[in-house]
């Protein structure tokens, strides 16, 4: 058996990364990066639960419906540290009371997709298991 200390790591949610989503967001000549973070599987499960709703027929739950659009918005909000989409000034500027709507109004479709791609990569959603296995062997 190996040393259990190898599994006793700091919280994954402490890991952050700055990413340039667009050169449109500038302060003077300096492009301002977004700051994103890793979420734990426990947090991810909570997001998935928020995006799931029971399907009822004749008063009986017959299954669950998963809203992928809502999940994507919740994931983005949970992983973006800066800018804070919940900020009242940002919400007011983009004419919404719902912070989940801010990124969709702030970003172009391409910028939104780049942000999602960066979040997915940072959280390991896009890792190829074969590549990870080869890395572990080396």
C-alpha cells in the first residue's frame, strides 16, 4: 500500500487560473483576464441537482429532467471568480436581476465558448483518460 499522505491535498477549490477570453476587456492598453477556479465534485453534484427537475405524471415522479443550459450557466457562475457576475453594478449594466444572465449578455458566442472551454479544461472535464494513464505510468 502507498502512503495516504499523497491523497491529503489542499482543497481543489483553491486552484485558480487567469485566462484571456477577449481583448475587448481592457484597462488602458492592458487586457484584463478573467479569473477562474476549480470546483470539487461535491460542488458539481450540487450544481447538477439544481439543474435537475422531477418529471411528474398523474402526481407521481416518473423520472428526472436535466436542464443542460441551466447547468452550464451554474457551472460558469461557480467557476468564474472575476469578474463577479453577481455584482449589482454588473447586473444593472447588463439590465438583468439574474446573475446567470450576465455572461450571456456580456460575451460574444465565441468568447462564451472560450470561457467554457477554459473552465472545462481547468476542472479536468476534457482530459483524455488514455493520456492521464500514460502520464501516470511515467
